[in-house]
C-alpha cells in the first residue's frame, strides 16, 4: 500500500500518461474533418468526429436504424503487403499468407459528393510510417435498398513509372457488430447455422468427408490429402450474409475472401485484391433482405411439375438391364417414380480402389444398349431420365470401348482447356488419372460445351442431371480471357451453372429440365 502522498501523486501521473498513450496508440483512425452528412439515394452517409472519428450509414425511411457503422477511433479500412500461395489437391485448396507489411493506420482527409456518389479519400500507413497508400471509399445507390461500396487501395510508391514497387495484396474492411448478433448465409454451409464466432473463408472447393469431425476427417486425409475438409469447406461459397439485426452485406468481387466474425463487436472482411466491391442492403425483415439480394443475383425459376409431384427419383447405376430390373421391382410395390438418375451413362473406369465415371460426355452404348427403347418406355410411364456431367475431360481411347465421339481430343484440337504458363495443357490429377478442365472464359469453349449438353444429353432424352465439380480451377492456371485464375476461381462455379441454364433455354425446355 502506498502511504506517501508524493508517491501517490507520482503514481497517478504515471498512470495517466500511460492511459493517454495507450488510448492514442489504439486510435488507428484520425481526421480533422468536422461532422457532416451526405445523401445518396435513400441512404445518409454520416461522418462523426466526436469524441472519436467514425463513419455510419442510415436509411432515410428509418432514421433510427444504423445499417452500417465503423468503430469509433478504429480504422475501417486497412491493407497488407503479403506473399500468398494457394495449393490445389484434387479440388481441395490450402491458402497460405505471409504478411510482410500491415497498413493499419488510417487517415480520412476529404469527403466529397460527385453526382450521386459519395467519395471518402485518405491514406493508410504502417506503424513505423515507412509505407504509405492512398485509399478511396465510394458509396452510391444503384437500386432502392442497395448501397454499393467500392474500396480501392494503391501503394503510393506505385504512382508514376516506378514498376519496382510492391502492390497491395490484401484489403480489409472493418465495421461494428453486436455480441448478440447472429450471422446466417455464406452459401452452402454444412456445419454451423449461426456463423458468429467463426472466420468463414469464401472459396469454392471439394466439400470433404468429415468436414473437421474426428476421427473420420483425419483418416480420410491420411489416404487423400485435403479430402477430409473442415467446418467450412463447401462447393458453393457465397460472400453474403443476413443477421438477426436485419443487416446484410455481400461482395461483388470474386477473389478469395474471408469474413472474420470471431470478435464480439466487430466484423472484418479480408479480400486478396487491392479493390473490394460490394453492397450494403436495407430491409426490415429477412424476406426484404433476401429480395434485395436476389434483385442482384437473380432468382431461381420454379422446379418442373414432374419433379414436384411425380414420385421418387431413383439414383442407381448398372446399365439398361439393371434399370429395367429395378423398375419392375418398384412397380411391384406400386412405388410412384418421377425419374431414374443414372450417373454411369458415360461408362465407368477402374481406378484401383474402386470405379469412377468415364469423363467423356457421350452415351456409352455398351453399358446402356437399346437406349432409345428404354427412354420411350419410361416416357410412356411418365418417368424421366437424369444423368451427370462435369467440366473435366479424359481420353476415351484409353479404354477398350470405342466412343462415337472423343470430346477430349476436340478440346485439345481447339484449345478449349486451361493452360500452364508455358501454354501447355494444365492436367489435373483426380484420384489416379490426369484430366483436362474446360476453359469457361473462352467464348468458343462455352458454345462448344453447351452444344455437348444439347446434343449428347438433352437430345438423348435427359430431363435433368447432376451438374458437378466446378470447384477445382487452380489459382495458377492461365485462361484465354487473360483474367487471373485467382479471380476466376469462384466465378468458374457460377459460369458452369450459367452454361447449363443457357443450354436448357436454347433447347426451348426451360421449366421442364432440372439440374443440380
């Protein structure tokens, strides 16, 4: 216990100095701007500088509701210079970041309005003030209830003709959350409903067997690296969420990102790029926010009537005789049937520890002889046929079966495949065999593979199929469009789905054919 009054005064002085210093060190957002409000569409962008600077956004229809806010005194944009490596293994991905410089000291210098766009300008620097970057944040309303944001961070050393500078590799967007706020969404998530308390990566990849649950995940990874997955591995990762506070945000950029929801009071979005684009949505209910999002993303058409009311979809393999045998057994039990789903319509190959489909998307008449008779008999009974396709191709000449069409060779001859940096085909090994991946950024390849769907599937009597395996594009592949594969990886899945819908539309059968 301190009894000397001089010692008590000295102790309090030291404590006060430490308190002031620590608070100033924590204040990573500075500005000389006074309080001001700008409006774009139905949103008010409010800059507040008392007691510490922060940015908040309200909707004019509900002035008490804050749809987005930064944390007072804390930077809401930061960036990093980093060395990033992404390794692919049979559709599973490992992302490694070596952060070299963090730019987490933000200064807001100017806020202006040009037409309906609010522009917030400033700088970022590191703790030592050795590295500097310019940062611009723009807001505008493209649709009612949608507030578009665009963040751009540029290393100041990259201005002019200096090509030796280090570009910005990662941009972060930080903002306020609530400890009780629950987060839903992020695409097809298998392990958790409420994602608060987790960091959710946005990367489409093999879903995995086990997804972090032990011991199954560890055992699977022993035999096939990465195949076990984790809590967040998913085929369909989408950078979009809705919360119990009726707040919603999504990204319009497709590079690798993550949403860090581990802090009680904060959300941090990380993006592997120097520009981040997205939208903040306004709504008073979950349905409002879902409608806002689908105004941007598009909406699914109703499922075919035969799928909703027709009965069971019977998934099976084995060939024509096996389909007829199962059909007889089901009829004997008066089982209503909507469709038979036969993945092995293209034939199968032995991979040593089992079988896999032969990835040449042409009917294998050895396995399914008398196909037309089977299709006609099923049609008479109002039963539909469903199949399988993915964007990989293998050489059917490696088998004893003589395929009537070699899609692998057609792709090779026309350059419809992803490439390595030297221009050679980028072969991806799946289990035991190498395969080509179709380059969906190539307009001619898109037309070609849609023709395959129309000629080899729809014209053969398929009314649906599993539209699979679009998550394996390597980050270091070379695309015909010139786009970085790291930017196109998540987009590849979207384009693969788009092509199926276009093929169905061009065949005049939208609303009658389903794919999943």
